[in-house]
C-alpha cells in the first residue's frame, strides 16, 4: 500500500512538472511573438519618421532654391541697370 501511494505521488509530481514545462514553452513562444511584433511596429515607426524627414528636407531645399533665385534676380537687375 505504501509503495502504491509513493508511486502515485511521484507520478502526480511528474505530471505537474510536464504541465509546467508546457506552460514555459508557451510563454517563451508568446514572448517571441511579442518581440517580433514590437520589431515590426518600430520598423513602421522609423519608416514614417523617415518620410517626415524627407518631406521636411524637400520643403527646406525648395525654399532655399526660391530664395537663391530671388537673390540672383536682384543681382542681375542691379548689374544690368548700371
């Protein structure tokens, strides 16, 4: 009777250990998926930020070019006027 009881206790502990390992595997898999999702999200954010920088740079370059054209026109007008 004692041996049977001991065998049942050991068997039940082994069952709990196997259940715990399965949960740990699931947790690891879930955390891996979350890391992958976070990586994709940060990649999308970086892409959006890059688009904003490109737009701002283009706007700045165009303003500078317009200013340069105005300055060149003034110099040309002064040069031709003399």
